[in-house]
C-alpha cells in the first residue's frame, strides 16, 4: 500500500506511455475455482475443499464465484454465485477419479471468468498433476489467457524435481515441465504460481491470494500505437522511484 501514480512507469513494446487512470481499491471479482479431481488428488481433496471454503469467506462479499472440476473432462459444477452455501454444497458432492486435462480447464475457466459482471476477473487453479488429456496445447491456452483480462493463480502439488545425472541434465522431467507451464500461465496474466511441499500449506496460500486480490493497483493508459493490426503488445511496468524498497511488480504482460 501507499504507492502513488508518479511511482509507476508503464511501457508498451518499449515505448513509455502516459498513465491516464490510477487507483487502489478493493473492487469485486468475478472468480473461478478450478479443482483437479483426478485420481491422484484423492488424499488431498478434503483439505483442498476446506481451503477453498476459507478462500471464499475471506473474499469481498460482492464477489461472484464459479466452480469447475476437471479430470480428463472439464465440468462446471457451480455457476456464478455469491452464496457460499452453494459452493460448499458443490464441493461436498465431488467425485475424485480419472486423468488430468489442465490446459482445457484453464482455457474454459478463463473463458467463463471473462463473462463475469464484476470489474476484476481471476481464476485459481489447484492441481497435482501433469497435463495428459487436454484438447488444447499449452501455447493455445497461453494465447487464450493473453487475450483475456483474467488473472490466473496456480497452486501445483508437484513431485519434487530429482537431481539430474550427466545424461539427463538437458531434458526436463514431467514435474519440471508442469512447473514451467503453471509459472508461464500465471506470469502472463499478472498472477502467481505456488508450489507447496505439503498439502497443509494450501490454507496459507489461498489466504495470500485472497488478500492480494483485495489490494491491487489498477493502471490505465491509451496506447500511443494507433495501429489496429491484432498483434500482441508487450507491457512492462516498473517502480523507478522506489527501487531500493525491493518491491517486485507483477502485472499482465500484454494484450
């Protein structure tokens, strides 16, 4: 908290832009919870469910939330609602089985969040797996999140990365690929990826995400590039006046 408009600089494709709007407000969010319901989540799902309910209770009361469950298929378990009891009922009736289609879940979750009526949009993905069943590729899914103004927060309960031998150091293991994919998705949208070592850490993580969603800065500008060619514009934001503070800026990478 406490930063001012003049503390920020914003660039589009390397060209500095004039900031036209600036605020820090706890605005309501249209938000989706994307829960991995594949068989490997069986030992974790009860604690994840409790954490999801804690997350909703800690959010803005005006938020609207939907719930998606996924294994090899993606299913909308609860449409947008502000009633925590409806989300709780949906969470208590889930079935854990099957394989994993992470990219499809994020693609469809971002698409759903984008239709929400609240000023801010976000999805929270909780998974322990490597994508095995998705129709969409990682690149297709990243393109989708880039063109939608939806933050993605990812929580990955992944197997630890094993120490590599001489002949395996140039290839990535399944956990490494999964970690890279979740980090890439979150980074592109201004979200964040978490990789807890223990299931118990989920409670602190969802509390951190809830707090972050309620304390963000919103910056707006009119692009100095008048071309309407459909190309992807890279955005960079920095804090030159407060570099010594050690702050790290996370933001949507472009549009």
